[in-house]
């Protein structure tokens, strides 16, 4: 049996269907805001309270729409949702909320309000009933004014000190979950693979063999670092976040760090490939120093000294072993 996947165009909806769509949309948005609040409650209680209040306001919009529908069309509300209407604005699936940062959640909420304002403006333009047009226009104005309303809610729940504290906590979580394991992986991939890659390069002067060794070393190190990071700490007590996220961050950056100076050996000429690889190594080491300075608050010249000296020693060891 085949089911039609064709969706209705917004311009083809009846006034009753437009009202029904508005009712279901308000219900969905309230649910999303409550989900944001629940997601943030443990770590960011003040921001969670803001989303709780926003959900309550969406509930009031939904109730006004239901009362209007009851007055015009009766008790039975047609089942029509966003996914039934072609070109209608979509919402992020609720199961992806746990992957959003605090700042991203705030941005998502702002985008939701802009989408809702455009919908109510378009819907009001399509209705001929004065009461319906007035309500939809009022809701469009309410959605447009939510930025101001959000500011009022922030003043109520989120003073400057609390907001700064939440933002700092969010930044710290980002560093612990992504930057720290990613930086460790990048350092391991960039530095630890120097010796085997350049040892093979100078021992064989065969660029393809060198590339294969570099590829194997990079991918192997990435898999090893990723599993080690994921298995070493479940994040519950340390607060470092999901072990899967940390494992991917560490593994991917380890592989990237090693491939950076392995890929130049796809160049057939040995000395061209080697000089290019050395330039890439220099860029990698400076990138590591910059990340340490920006996110880990390590003084730049100390980070540079640590990374460059360490990298130079490993590089020299590889060249010496390969040349010998």
C-alpha cells in the first residue's frame, strides 16, 4: 500500500486549517522551550527559568487560538502540523537539544520567534474574518516583541553576574568536552608521528612509502587516542562531558595532526614533498601554541617554547634515525 507524501501548500490551507496549524505550532514551541529549560536546569537554572516563562506564554497563545477556533469552527480541531505543509518552517528535532550549547540554544529560541512572527503575519494577511485577523496580528506583534520580552525575563531571572557565571560555565564545558581532548589529540598526532614519518622519508626517500606509513600512523594513532579518551573517563564525576564526544574530538584531531605532514608525500619529488611537510609541521606547531594560549590561558611564548622545542626534538630524532 502506498501513502502519499505530498504536502499542502500554505496558500491552499483554509482559515480553519491555518488556525489548526497555529495551535499545533504553539504547542510544539512550548514543548521545545520546556525541553530547553529541562536541558539547562541543572547547570543554568536562571536561563532554565527564562525558557519556562517563555513556554508559559506560548501556552497562553495556544489557548487564545483554541478559543477562537471554538467560536468560529467548533470543538473539533483538524490534525495539521508543520510537516504537513510545504515550505513551512521546521524545528530542530528535540533529541538534538542535548548537543546544543547555551549560546546556541539562545540563538535557536530567537530564530523560533522570528519564524513564528513571519507565519502569523502571513496568516493574518490571508484571513477575511476581522476577529481572526486581529488575533493573528496580535500574535505576530507578540512574537516580534519577544526579543523585548526575553530581555525582561532576563532582567527577572538573569542578572549580569549570573549570566556571566553561566556563560563562563558554558565556555568551560566546551573546553573540557571538545578543546582539551582535541588539543591533546592534535599534539599527539602532530608530534608523535614526526619521528616515524621523517625516519621513513630519509631512510627510503620514497614518497609513496612515506605517505603510506604516515597514513597508517595517523589513522592508528587517531583510533587509539579516541578509544583511550572515551574509555578513560565517563565524565560523570569529572564533569568533562560525554565520553563519546571527547573520544571523537581526540581521535579526529589526532588523525588530522598526523595527516598534515603525511599528505605532502603524495608529491612525487622527495625534496619538494619534504620541504612542504616541514612547512606544514611549522604551521601545526604554531596552531597548537595558539590554541593553548586562547583556550587554556597558557602564555603564548611558553606554549610556543614547549611545543616547538618538543616538536623539533622529535623531528630531529626521526631525521637522524632515518639518515643513519
